[in-house]
C-alpha cells in the first residue's frame, strides 16, 4: 500500500509539477515564481520555503526527473536476443524518456538554460546525468562474447554521441514536430549499425 503524502510533501510535488509546466511554456528567464505558486495553489512564502530561488527550483525539477529515470531504467542483457535487437530496444527506451518523460519542449528549455549558465550544466552532468544502465549492459554483452572487450565508459560515450547526434540535437535545435515512426526507425537502425561496426562481434 502506497504511503499517503503529508501536506508538505504534496505541496512540494505540486510546485514541481507547476514549475515544469511553466519552464516549458515560458523558458527559464520568463517563468515567473508568482505564477508557479498560483498554479501550484500555494503561497509565495510556501514556495520560497521549499525553494530559495528560481535557479534552485529549476535544478530540482531536473534532478527529480533524472533520478526517477535512473532509478527505473535498466537494460538486462538477454542471450536469446540478437545484439542488434537489444541495442535497438535500448534506443527506443531512450526515445521514450526523451519524448515522454522529459518531453522535447522541456529538453529545449534545458539546452537553452545550460548554454546561458554553463556552470549549472557542468554540475548537472557531473552529479546527476549518467548512463550507468547502458554501461552495465555493455559489460554484460562483453562477458557474453557479443561485443569486443574495451572501455565500456568510452563505449557508452560513443553510443550516446551517436544517439544524440541523430535523435536529440536535430529536434532540440528546431521546433520541428516529432519525427515519423519511419524516420525514427531509420535513425535507430543507423545508430545501432554504426556502433556495431566498431564494437560488435558475431551473435
């Protein structure tokens, strides 16, 4: 049975949800703390008791979303499936996170604010943004003889660079609609194919 939230915990959650909405709609600079408080049905005093500044609130939104992703997301190596199929499944799981969990509007807000505040970006990437689930899958795939032995952290960087180059940055830097399923499939197949050309072994 799920434990009922206290009033303070519920208000905290309401503030986070309202803040996410306003950061998406207005961006960091134009998001107004008074509007966020009103949308969350809390006083400004309550808002500032939980979050001392808009910057802290913004970082808290990112941390909570990212922690939720990192806690729930895992990729279990399956010896009965091909390496190609499993890498495609990883890519589609990451697409779900990108387009649904974060959402491209919030992703664009994050990118713009990180450009404006590089120190915030560095702190976020260093402390909260990681891809341990993918690195673990690479370790298991190497042990199973599916990938070439090597630095799995480097493999992760290569894979993420391929993924972001085809499936994140083109959308983040434009206002285009989500690509069609056929376009996404083509890009996922390309990411997997290029990665396996460098690191793959026969299934």
